[in-house]
């Protein structure tokens, strides 16, 4: 019997359109003789993800998907059997669907979906094939804002602290639209979210922004204008 469809109480399921495809590289192997390489994939929270079986799937008696590395029946999230019965385990996985080729769709992913997924194929009479996949889900970077301890300062007298408010993991400072070139009077905090200029010079006057990013997205703040007065 060919492995071409999944039946549910709603009928035959067809999935078309654009889906983020997460391939299971080097999927087919004998688990007792080969160690699969786990290749990570980075996606943004809220996306629909296709955990795709890259190799052609032969006729199968049963295919199972598990959350976590390895086969643990307490962590099964969906399975397909040759008699076209389709099951999803657990209320948290109402977002899971198996499509015609045995691949798994996980809809509207959240940070909690980060982790390893295991697929197991049991083919009669005794053959068992297994694959693993790491899925990393990241929160989208929100637009940062820049705040200053003072926006009007006096040359050679005052210091200023600029702070980038962000949820990102990486921060880069811009000055007048270009990457800021640090001078001996400038100091960044360990996470680069705070910039201290002490003392202020006239050439420090201008527009300051922070550009932030994580693995899957980036954003740039609106400019903050720093005015430097003479003593």
C-alpha cells in the first residue's frame, strides 16, 4: 500500500502554499549502526514549520513522531498507520498534522516548541529506521528605543549615557546612520546596550541609534538627537 495520504475525521488532508521547510538531513539509517548528525534550524515564533522527511518514504506499516530525542511512547505526538488511522497525542499538539509523505507540520510555533524531534518508521517484517531533528524557535526582535541621561549636554563638562531598550541578543550602535567608531572617551556595557561618553566633545553631537538582532530577525531604533553646547 502506498504512503500517499492521511485521513482524519475531516477527510483527506492536502497541504499547499508556502511553508518553512525543515529538512531531516541524512534521515534513513540503521539506528544500531549509524549516528545521525543533528542539524539545527532557526525559525521565528508564530511561523508554520514543516519537518520534512528528505528521503523518499517506502511503504510502511507505521510512522511515528516524538517530541525529544529517542523513542519514548510517553512523548509521541502523532503517528500514521497503514490502515490510514491518524492520531495526535496531547492537547498541546492540536497544532500538529502529518501530511501525505509522512512529514510533520507544526503550526504557529512557540518558544516552547524548541527542541529535538524524532521520527520512527517501522516497516515489516523487522526493519526500523529513525531520524532526529533540532528545531530552534526565537522570539521576533521588537523595535528598540534609545534613551539618554540627557539630550542637551555641555562640552568638556558633562557625560552622557545612552541606553538601548531591546529584547535582542546583539546590539550595534549607529552615529549619523553609520556604525559608531568608538573613541577612548566611549565605553560600552558588557551587553552593548549602554554607551557612555565621558567627557562630551562637540564632535559627539548628532543622531544616535541602536541596531539589534537575533538569529532570525533584526530591527533599528528611531534616531535620538544629542545636542552639545559650548562652555
